[in-house]
C-alpha cells in the first residue's frame, strides 16, 4: 500500500510521536509510507524520534504530485488540505476531540472544528472515549487502536539521573506551556504542596523556571526514561487529553501519578490503585493528594506496585501498530471516501463558515517570504518573552 500521513509540522509533540510510530511500523512491514507536512521545513535538523531518518518526508506541494492508496489527516487543520493529496480514499486519525483545545468563548472556532467531524470520514482513533463520542454525536464508526509503548525503552531497569525515593519525593511535571497542558498551574500547585523536589520536562523554549530543581527542554525520546526513573510521581494536570501518554510512561519506569479526571484518564488510571485522581480544577485537592504521597510512604509504594501491574498488561508499540496496520487494510477494503466527497464537504464548510474559513487560508504576502522579515522576527521574540513571563507570573497566583 501507498500510505500518506498529513501533519502540520515535524516538531516534537505527543500526537506526532504516535503518527511516527505507526508510520515506521508500516514502512518496516514493506509498505510505501510518506509523511507530508504543511510547514516547509527539514525534519532531519531535529532527530527527536528514531523514525525521522528512516521515513520519507515531503512538503504537501511535492506530495500533491504523487499518488496514494490512502491519505490520513492527523489534526483538524490538516483536514482542510487533505484534498490536495491524490488518493483513492481518505481517512482521519483522530487523537482527541480537537474543538476542546479552544476556550468556550471561541464559539465559532469550536463549531467549525466540530463541523469537520460531521463529514464522517472513516478512520482510526486511539482512545475508547473518542470512539464512543464520535459514534454518539455523529454516528461515525472508528476503528479503535490503543497507543502502545516502547517496552524496550520505558522500563524500571536502566540509567537514572538520580535515585528516587528519598526523604523528599521527587515530582516530575511534564508538558508545554500552552493552556490545555496547564503546566504553569501544576508547578504552582506543587510549590503550594511543598515537601518535595520538582523537576520539569517541557517542549517549551524556556531557560529557567522558579522553584524547579532540574529543567529539561525538548528531550529526544530515548533520553526521557532516565528522567522518569529518577522521579517518584508525575503531576499532570492537563485540561484536555486524547490518550493520556506520560503517566503510562511513568508507570513503566516505576513511578506513579497525580492527575485530573481529564478525558482519557480512565483508559488505564484507577484511583488509589495505581495513581491519585483529582476532580478537574480542584487545586486544593491536588495539594492534598501530593501531601498524602509525601506523608504516607506506604501509599506511594502501593500506587507504584499497582502502576507496574498496569504497565505489564499494556500492549507494546509492535502490537499496537500491527493492529493499526490491520485497521488501515480494513479501511482500504471498505467503501472509499472519495476525493469528490472530500471536496464537496470542504466547500460546504467554507459556505457555512466563510469568515472562519478565510481566516485560516490567508493570502500569501507580496514581495517574498514574510518570515524572513527582521521586524517580524523581533515581534515573535517579544511575544515569546511576554508569554514566558506570563507563565512565570501564573505559577505564583
């Protein structure tokens, strides 16, 4: 089969990680796999995943001159350009209900994204709650393939940066400094709980953060497990998730977790068996949960044992990606969602949301590449500085 996955960009993210895992397995199984990007870039400048040097990357303009058996959108924004890829059939790899990435007041943007799910493209999803939601809301029937995990990488045995389990438990906070990952509030809550050492693992470009003993930025995949093994608990207070990955990785490395009851947590997290679950936005409850782990070492050990039991039962990436490939084969054997249908749905979306659609398809700037403008670069730097200072201020509120 000739398979193409359309992604926004090749930079480090949880969603892109999953795409790369499935793409690499399909490629190694003998299929012709292409990663098409909307951003014009060179993924080989940052080899954060072992699939990057092994897979074929092309910009969408170049991919548009090829032909494929099946083309996958991987994010709602990629659905708007999926029609540019010549394919016999089209599908959607849904990793979350992405309208939830935007605040409630962004009514039009959320409605726009939800309208894309109503196209009823066939596809695959990674979490039970997403499959059930799409079926209940839109009558869509998606193949469910749970994300796997690299058992060779995420395991208790292996190098550490430092030994966990000291008199002061070590808390790892993981995530970028966007709204939905809620990282700044997690840091603030850990500070309020006190009595522990805090490490931060982030994809955000920040040089330092108050109250953080060790900071790790944009770490390649194979260097993440030593960080997990050095910590006792991961504090993850995301407001939206698809398949909740980092706590599961921590489970495999011998730790436990404190999480909100975010979408996807119930795929494998059980309160007081392998982790502690706190109602969404209950920061006092998070402080109490962290204090329990600090003050009750027996509870910490119980949860760690339960976490390892959960980890041992979880599928590897080989098993997960083999199921994903089977799902692709099933999609290719079923009724095709054709190019004509895709274009028609896209046109209806543009007619229903003309202003939103136009805002997402800006005209190319005259006179060359605007991104090369020194003024634009300065503005981006100023915005990054303001954002960083805002996150630091938020952690003190």
